C-alpha cells in the first residue's frame, strides 16, 4: 500500500491546484408559463467565497411578475451539509419592481440580498461567503418556481424545479 501513496498525493495536488469552475444544469422546456426554468449556474471562486447564482427561464418577463403581493415565486433551496434535507430557503420577490432574495431556515432569517434582472429571462444574485446558507466548503442548491394565472393553463399554478431531482453541488 505504501507504494500507492505518491500517486494519491499527486492526484490531490492536481485537485487542489484546479481553479474553481461553474457548476450548471440546463432544464428543459418542461412546464407551461413564464417561470419555466431553463438554466441554473452556480460558482464559488474559493471555499469561503461568495456563492454566485444565475437563474434563467425560457421566457422573458418584467421584475414586477414576482411582486410579493402575488403568487409567482422563484425559490433557491440550500442544503449545507451531508444529509439530503434543505436547511435554508431563499425566496425571490419584487417590491415596486425591485427584486430581493430573503433567506430563512434553521430558525434564522437574513437581511434581504440584492437580485439583478439584467435581461428579461435572467436572475443573478450573490450569497456572502462563510455565511450559514453558504458555509465554507460545499453547498448544494436547487431552484424552484411557481407561476399562477387567474385563468388558463396555470390557474392551478405551474411549478418547475431545476435540476428536476437532486441538486447542484458547488464548492
Ligand atoms: Ca424547465
Ligand atoms: Ca442538509
Ligand atoms: Ca424542470
């Protein structure tokens, strides 16, 4: 066994030297409505760096679609340890057209984080590094959406998840 040690050390050295890369999952055109998710991209430049998240949908919409007064929502789920349970849920809503992310869970609620909507189908946000929803090391995330209309195909609420099962592991 002793002979295999240098190989292990060599592989570890490569792993440590690799720059952090973006993790992403494309999501198909699998639900009706404006909040049909198409892509989630997440990355951390270092283990204790901010977690940057980009969410895209297949359709374009105005920030007011996510008004806190309405039923439409985009949620970010955070699993920050080794089990499969979600510890924190971030809810994206808008007030007077300005988007924010409110993260709650494990008995805590955090200050609203800024969310940008640089084009009609993209949401971008940043979770501070070394914070409960983005602890040092690996964090697993998934995104859910709900789009509800008064009549028609989404009157019961059209819901999407990306990835459809499991989560995106970012470290
Ligand atoms: Ca989708
Ligand atoms: Ca967990
Ligand atoms: Ca999906």
